[in-house]
């Protein structure tokens, strides 16, 4: 069991992100190879959909590595954090548009 007081460093986090990203890419490659081996249309559709979803995760991992999205940079108050979410001055998540949140 891991010590709960242990903190990982940014370089350790990047190591794990890169390692898992590689595994996802390997799985995508395997899925697409299997699509060529099996002729059943439903199988092909399921494996292609799975490969596309995993590709989206690979993209998210790259964005984390590059800190190219606000959510991965550690957004400042008032800066968008994720889809439709910002942080108020107290550090609390709030919807960007309060009218949308009331719907």
C-alpha cells in the first residue's frame, strides 16, 4: 500500500502519463489490426469506435503533457477550467454562464 503522505513530482506524473499513453496507442494499433482480420461488420464497428474513443484519450494525455488546456495548467480564478466551468475568487468551481446552470 502506498504511503498517503507521499507526493509525486511533476516528472513522475509525466512518466506515468507517457507510459499509459504508449499503452493506449498500442491498444489502438492492436484494435485496428484486428479490424482487418475479422469480417463481421458489428465487430469492425465496435473495434473502430473503441479505437476512436481511445484516440481521444491519447489526445487528452498529450494536452496534459503539453499543458495546452486550461484544466491541465491549473486555471486561475476567472479562467475557464473545463467545458463551461470557471473558478471564482475563493477557488470554487462555477458555471461560466449562470443562466445555463439554471436550465
